[in-house]
């Protein structure tokens, strides 16, 4: 028994489909969630409808970030949901620091306490 590959020596591998999408989540190490949109014809109304597919992508070096346009390629399954890997980053997304914006928004919805009353004043009903 030998460890030779099952392909013939001169045979080439089939090119795997490559997809360009946008990174929508980078919260997990070595995993990115990439969404790509496409148009599909509706069966009944024959109009084109916008569809989207979310893929879990293996990013070995954790180099892609939220909002990046990336090229992914189908590969062997890395896990139950991960069957694609990152090929390259096509373009970088906008690097926006959302912490300042989120801080402003949370402050907007805080209840404002009335000014503290003087200690000597009586409280109503008591």
C-alpha cells in the first residue's frame, strides 16, 4: 500500500468556485461570517428578488475585519458549519470606532434625576 494520490500525475484539480462577499461578523477567532447578495428570479411572478447567503469562513490569520470585501473559496469542512476559507481581502471596509457613538446613544436614553432637594425640606406625604 502506498501513499500516492489517487489522481493521475498529469491531472489538474478542478477550480473551486470563488465568491466575493462582505464580512458581517468577526467576533469568533479564526471564523468570519461573510454575506453575499445575488438576484434570483421568482418562480411565480418572474421578477428578480434580492437574496442573500451567509457563510461561515475560516480565516487562519484573523486578518479580515468587519466591513471588508473578501474572496472566499469552498474547501473541506473545518467544522459543522464552516466549509469555506478566506482567499484574499479584496478591499478594506471603513474602520469606524463605534464605541463613542454607542456611548452617546446610551447617554441619550438615561433617565435624568431631578436635582437633589435640600436636606432640611420636608417630603410631600410624609
